[in-house]
C-alpha cells in the first residue's frame, strides 16, 4: 500500500490528518467481518467504533494515537454525547492496525472542508472515502484533524446511529413506537409505560440492525458532555508509570539493538570491522543494512558502549561538501531566476503604487526533538512480521513493513503503543524507524527493540524544511497594500496563499530545490514558516504606512469578520496601546491554520542581550470546543513549541552532516524563562477547527514584531539567538 503523504493524498481527495466515518452500510462485508472477529460472549459490536458489554459498559474504538493531546478522551466524549451514554460507563480502546479500521473520514473531512453533505449524497461519499483510506493505508493522527473530522464526521454519527439502533431494539421488545422511547444515561425508557432497559441488555438485539449513515444529530444547546472538561483516560496510567510507550515495549526473548546510520544522508556503510568488539559480554550480534549498522545485546548500555567502539565507516554519497550555506545559496539562486510554479494569480501586480517594499525572510531546518527518541520493536520469522511501536499511522506502518520485507500486509501485525511526543516525526511520511527495525530483525531469529540514541535521533531526523521567502508589495497614498508578490523556496504544502487581508492584486509562486536532507511534517507544517513570513511582512507594511500594526490589520479585515473578531479580542486581552514599562514592547500576529483562527500578542524585553518573552495573549476561534481544558492546553503547548523554535531552533549542516547532537546545542525553552500565557476561546459557531497545531505559527512573528517595536531592528531570519541585541 502507498504511504500517506500530503502530496499523494491531495491527488486522491484531501490532506493528511486522521479520521473515521461510520460509512459501514456502504462498505459491503465490513461490519459483518468486524462483528464476527470482535464479538465476544460479553460484548456486542454495534458499529465499527462501538462495542457494548452485558454489564452496560460502552467501549469506544479510537483509531488515533495518543501523543499527549487527549484524543483518547475527547473522541469518546463526542460519541457518548450522541449516544446518550453515561460517561461513567464509557471506556476507550485503541483500534487495531487493520484495514477494517481504515480512517475514511480523513478523505471526507478534507475533501469537504469540514462541511456535511446532503443525506442523499452520503452513501457514495462514504464508500469512496473508505476505499481511499484502505488504498492509502490511512489510520493517521495529524493535521489537527482528530476532533474536527473523526469526531465530527465519525464519532458523533456513530453515536447517534447506535442510539437509534438501541431504541429500535427496545421498541420491538416492548411492542411500542420508537418515537415513544428515549435514551438517557445508558438506558432506554418507554415513558408511557415506565419500561426501562440498559444499553447492555439491548445490545445484542440492536446489533442485528444496520446502522443509519445519516442519523439525526443533537443540537449543540442540548450537549451535556461535549463542551465540558473530563478527566482524561490516559492520565492515571501516566501518573502511575503504567503507560506503555513504544520505548517501553517488552517482548519475551527480546534483545536490544542500538543503531548508527550514515552521518551524511544518502550515505552507505563503506567498511565494517566487528573484531574490535568481538567476545564482549552480552553482545549478541552486529547487523549491517545498507545505510546503518546495529549492535545487538542483552541491554542498552552494553549495546551502546560496544557501538561506540565499533570500527565502521560510511561514504558520503557525493554530499560531503554540502553545508547550510551552500543550500541557502542554491535557494537564493532559484529566487533570483524568477521562475517557479504559480500558486495564485489575482489581479495585476504590475499596477503603480505610491511606495514599494521588498524583503527576504529565511528559516532554518528544525528537528522535532520529541521527548521519546525513535524506536521500534520487531520480530521477523517464517515469513511473518510483528511490530510494537508508537506511531502516528499504525496502518501505514504495517503496509510499509510489508513492502520492505516483500511480504503480504496480512502477514504483518502492528501493536500500536503510546507516543512520547512526535510533532510529525512519527507520521506516515518518513518511516525510516520502521524500515530499519524490520530489516535488522529479519537477520536474527529473536525479537529486537531497535533504539536510537538522542544523538542519533537528532542527527537522523525528518526535518522541517529550511526555506527562503521573497516579498514585494506596493502601497497606495494612504498606505494600503495594492499588490502582493511572494516567491518562496522549499515547501511541502503551500500555506503561502492563506492571506486573510484585503489585497486585490496577488502573485504567489514556489520554486522547488531538492537537497539530500530528508524532510517531513512538523507541527503546523508549512504554516510555521509562512505564518512568520506573512505576519512579519504585514508589520513592515504597517510601519511603512506609518500606522499602528493592529489598526492597519483591522482596516484590511473589514470583509473578514471572523479574523477581525479574533484580532480585536486579543488586542483587548493585552490592552493594546497601553503604556508599557521601560524596556518592554508588544507585537501582534494573526494566522489561520487547520480551520482555527489564532491571534497572539507577545510582550518582550531584552535581557543581557537576549530576547525574553514575558507574556503571550492568545485568542483562538476553532468554531467550538469539545474539551475546553484540553483546547487551552494545546494552545499553550503550541505557543511554547513555536517560541522554542523562534528563540533557539536551528539544524545546521557542515560537510553534509547535521551539527547538532543533543539538547545542549539544540536548546529548549525552559520553565524559568517560559512566559505567562492567557488563552481566550471564541465559540463563533464556524465549522469545527483543529487544536494541536494552530497556535504555533503566530508565536514567532508576534515576538519578532515586538522586537522591532522595541529596538527598531527588523528580524527577517530565525532563530533569534543568532541576532545581537546588545
């Protein structure tokens, strides 16, 4: 099966994300197969995502990975709401990595941009979405799509359908009209007679019915679960230390393998001499694959110690002279060539203006720096493969392992575990950690946990692309922009066109420049770059016009009330325009991504020549929220992630190799210097947006715009640690 990427998914229908839709009535045999395989004496399967036990407990099958974002709680909440289940009787189960549980709402959600189809069009759309999800091995968590697509299109629909099935079963049992029965707190009641039965007592009879693909959904005003903050299912085990992450996998007869890959991407093993570690205690084997070697031992310390002493060399595959400087030189040359693929042409940018501005912006490669380094446990034997891993797309992992080993996907079993962070690194875009693990495991006859050291994790990343973006704009006599030109380099998915401001004439294009550096999705994807570019240049236009940055944006958002409301809210939160303490300044930025509009204002100062962010105000409009506490936590997390990148984040190359090795030279924002963060949620009623990523893009420009207000120095490149403010 094909690995899911943003590009190939766009060809199919939509973008990367994650989701599931009921849709089972229009996938012949799917529900029947699931019922046959997963029904037990204690539980009945009503839909793909719901099992009900005889003791009246509801199990919600969640097709998403838990990465700390709380999706294993929020999605069951959405289903329980529509089902009218007693929340105290609801639990979560991780969906198997099986094509029966392919995430069909990922295509439907992105294709329809979160909108619902008329009922008559749902059956063919459901069928097409499911088949596409199967084709692309889609069971992914990403794109801030779990709630807005899986929840809104899948869990709510499934919950409402199950409620209908339970009421129908009760009505038939009692010989009464369905309209006279109500579901409430995991029971169905016939109000006229007082008859009452639990969901558990009705489940087996209800499972005989086919679910309705277009059931009636509750009005938001009647919600009792959605919109509240429930204790998360994953937290107790994390507090007790019982949560099992990929790196915690423990399989009988398992050995530990520590990996060393070619330091220059694309390189191969040139020479390997195992004699230097021969006879060492606990060493089982030394395994070579095309671009890496691994020492296998009975524990991590022995394997890593032996690997450090192993005599191995790699070739540079012709990339030994590549550096960050040479890469950016190529980028600039492509911009200077003034060609590229057009994203948008609107109006005529050649029109005259009273004033013209030009600016180039630059950002470096960035690592994901997840708390848990890359790892994968694999056992390959007798033509079959078994994998234990924390991944954003377990089904894609299964397909990729099968392809690498040349076996059927049916012969690969994946056990999804929790993820100790990811931010896109464990997506289905680059599954090098799966590939290397199964290739190593294929050479031995026991299970192997392949572990990457922190250094290996950082120097063998799938980085956010480095990029340059060139802008040209013209202003009229009043300072309003009349034209906007943007030519940028290196992007996985264009976010350059997402400009909310009223600018009549636009010309935006991209030039691709391939390098040997692997890249993948990073939190907020291309919006992390373009958010910085666009909002920084908007600030430059405001300054050139001699206008206040907030007032300037307001005037250009008159026809965009949703963005204007966010801007006005965050300006009010920060009391924009108030007198500030000496040495402090405010900066503003506004960005929509993944369906959520976020405005931020940062208060900054310079302390000992370095940038200090004291306070960040954040207003966000996701349409609505499922768990307010969870949404706020995601906003805060995204801000911290964005600030870390803005202040310190930088992957550099010399002689073809990544220079950063660990946190001492890839610094993180620490508690002692983290800002106070205030978040205000705007429930506009717009189509439901995402939470995990939208707060990252505005963080950098809010800070750099504040720095300009404070110092008069315009920041056009990141990270800020490279700038002298002394």
